[in-house]
């Protein structure tokens, strides 16, 4: 009707010039102490309601973080939630406070990714506000049941439940890279040796015609022996 309604965080309320009464600030503090994100609801210029919003920590979060570290990755968390909540979540999964960044806007998440581009960056997310950072990363991964825009724009959309499929993706990708390098090495060696023998006439055209398809079959055989993407359970 004639009522102006605003829903969001304290920063939004300040930008809209909305007054936050002491009772609402008390509810906000109680929510933060329970590691929940306070969401303010104002009606006609005054906060009338404080919602306490939170998610249960995924049971495989700590194992996933430990698995990434074992594979040589540095893990950062970038969240729009309050810094206090973000740091508490980081501590629960075995991360340092310095690797936890809270209270970030989508633009701030984007800048965080850009500041890490000295080495490959993998952006993992499921929300609309994660999409710019995922797009700026070397590869973006959308988790299952994420926002539609992240599913549409991500390089990889995970279909399995939980977080452990991320390790499966990384292990499988590393296997693909190793196979590509092996095949490049085989092809290079094959052609160098063949060319060296052909120059002095040690290989005639008939033998060369036989050896060329054998080269292709050898590379294909190596590729077929590549381990498949197997689920990581540890």
C-alpha cells in the first residue's frame, strides 16, 4: 500500500536514512552473539523487526579445507556476513582469521580475487553476489542448488551434494593435465626421432606412412588409460 518497506543490513538502513531503535540494536547484538546474521526490516522509516538468519556448517567443510591444503591450495573465505561471524566459521573449519574476509560487497569480493591473480585462483560459490568474483577467477565453480546465474555463468557446475566433490574435481583436473603433458612429450619425441631418421634416409615413405597412424593410436591409448574422476571420501 502506502508503506515504504526496506529489508537488509545496517548499512542499507543508514543509506536510506532509517532510524534503528535501541531495542532493535539489542536484538542485532543477540543475533551476532549466536553467530547469526541480523536482517533488519523497516516500515515507513523505522526498523520494526530483526530477523536472525544463519546456516548450519556443512559436516564436510573441515575435511574439504584440509584436503585443499594437502593439495597445495591456500583457502580463503569471502563472505557478505559480518566479520565476527565469518571469522567464527573460519575457526570452526581450521582456518586462520587472516584468511577470513567478512562484510564484503560483490565488488569487494571481486577486488579480493583480482589481488590474488599472481597464481591460479579457483572461485567457488552459490550466491548471486558471488558471481562477479567467480567470473574474475581463473575458473569458477558453482555448488549444487546455487543461484541460477551462478549455474549459468560458472565454468563448472557441481552436481553432487556436499563439498567433497570439489576435491574430486581438482584431482581429476590434475590427472587430465598430467595426461596432456605425457601425450605432448610422446608426440614430440616421436616426431623428433622420426625426423632425425628420415633426414639421412633411414626411414622410407612406406615405413613413415605406417608409423604416423601408430603415433596417433599411442596417444589415444595413453588418454584412455587416464584415471577417471573418482569420488574423494577421505
